[in-house]
C-alpha cells in the first residue's frame, strides 16, 4: 500500500519526507485554501520538492466536463504531465475521465462515497478511486467496508484501477486497509505523526538507552565504546 501525504503545507511535507517512507502528495481545493497561498505557487513548490517523478494529485474545480478538461490540461502544463488529475465521480466527471483517459492523462477519481461511483470511475479510465473513509463513517456507514468492496469489485472485474483511500482520522482505519492490501492511502500530517505515537514505544527506547548509559557513561553510544 502506498502512503501519501494529504496536505499542502510545504514545511509539513518536508518534515514527513525526512522521516517517513512516503510516496507522494495529494491535495484538494480545501487543502489548498488552508495553505493560504495561490494554488500554483504552492503546488509548484511541492512538485519541485518531491521531484518530477513522484505522485502529485491535484483536483479540478470546474463543474462541466469541458471545464474539467481545461483545468486538467492547465494542471498538467504547470505541474508536469504525470500529475494525477483528481476528478469528482459525478456525471460530468465520468465524461471528463473518459476523454482525458483517451489522451493518456493520469486520473484519480475523487469524492467517492459509494462502490458504484468507483466502478463507473474505473470503467471510465481512472487509475485511482478515492473513497472517503471517515466521511462515510460519519454518515453512519462503514468506510473501511466500502473501500474493501471497491477493491474487490476492481479485482473481480479485472479492472486495473487501485483504491486510493482518503479521509482518515486515526491509525486503526489506516491499518485495516493496509492489512487488506489496497493500492494506496492518503493521510493528513496529524494522522501520520500519530501512527507510532505511543508511550510504550517511547519508554522501551528510553529504557534501552538508560541501561546502556549505565554501562558506558551518559551520552555515550555504540560509536563511543
Ligand atoms: C482526498 O481525495 C480527499 O480530498 C481528502 O482526503 C478528504 O479528507 P477529509 O475528509 O479529511 O477532508
């Protein structure tokens, strides 16, 4: 399962890249608004930092298929042709997906709440389909189960599309999909930083160091003995 950062704050992205094994960055219009910067300014900075080959996902804003295609072409012009264009999985979106897929555009179908949306997006040529785990949970359904159904639908229909699960609020949600082997998950920095935030883990490491220092002296490590 690929692990992707769902954020547009460059300082957070740099920090996560330094410490964690991540595979790219996703954004959406709300995330861009939270950055407080002009869209292409922040997106170009992200692209420059993660490199030309890394996955960057950027959403269209237009409501019509024609407008979505114009947005998609501008996104690719500004950020590189391998940029994944996120398209809402609605009627106009499916039309845009089909046309863009024929042009060789990488598509991430987004705003997915139901398996049927994902199935139609996959048939329309999306490389990824992004179900919103936590938002589905908040509606009273089971987001993890929806993502699993979508994964199974793709496999049972020989569709190459992968699940890119989105909208996580905790590490348990992420772990369940990791265990199931979905293609990718995109996760906000606060959830990523919380993945191994655990007093037991911290204490175990602290105890090892304290024991070693008793043996060889405070502040000493293996290189010092
Ligand atoms: C991804 O495609 C979505 O834009 C995003 O993950 C939604 O996350 P949220 O429910 O935390 O806003």
